[in-house]
C-alpha cells in the first residue's frame, strides 16, 4: 500500500533509493473522527501524510477553538513550528473523519536527510507549500470580504464545506456563525 501513496507524484529529482528509504520509515495510522494527531503543549514528533480523510489544525484562546487550517488527502500536516523547533506546540491537529495517515518521525526524517541529501529538496518543497498556504491565509483573512473568503474556500477546498462543522468553517474564515449563515443563504 505504501508504494502507491502518490507522495512523490509532483516532485522530481529524488532518487528511487531515497523515496524507498522515506517510505520505509512511514508508519500507518488508522484514525477515527476526532483523533488527535498532535496535541497542544506537546512537542510535535511527526510529519503526517493524509492518504485518506481530512484533518484540521486549531488552537484554543479564551475557551474558544480557532481553526487555523484544514488538510485533505494528498497533503502533509504537522504543527510545523513545534516540529522544526522541537518546542511545545500551541496547536492541536485532529481528524475530521475516519482517516488513514502515514507518519514519519522527526528523527527518521533527519536520518533520511543524512543518508539521501536529495530528500532535503522534497522537504523544502513541502515547506514552501506550507509557507505559501500560510501567506495566502493571512492575506485571505486580512484583505478579503467575508463573502469572498467563503467563495474562495468553496472554490479551492470544496470538500471542507462537507467535512467540517459550520463553527469550524466560520472560525477558519474569521467570522461568526451568524455571518457565515447569512452568506450561505445568499449563495
């Protein structure tokens, strides 16, 4: 099963040996809806690849959970700041539905880099995609109207509309549930 994950589908320049080494380190996790992949206050030890299902990253402030991002099948997810700095995470990552994810530990990933330096290029591409998504989310939340934010989510990640709760979507879009309901009623 691991060989057909499509992990390297859009990434060129990685040797077959490096790909096989990376895949050999992957551990399959079958998770039910609501399973915590990463927990606030703990160091993020794993980088996850979502083979099936979806997840959301969130943090809690003033007893309110605030959704930071959604991840779908074919995407990587982790509490990136914690994973890189080896410090406690400020976010929690949970599955939105029954999911199959593959994880690689920080230590195993570092070993891949030592054994196969071309794997660092793959990791750089993952980090670039993460950075771009983060920057787009920042621009998205600061400069677009509530309606435009919702329409863009519908266009770019329509599956989220079906998988996440109204409250999670409203939180992600930085609006109240009432505002989201009014927007949805007009579309």
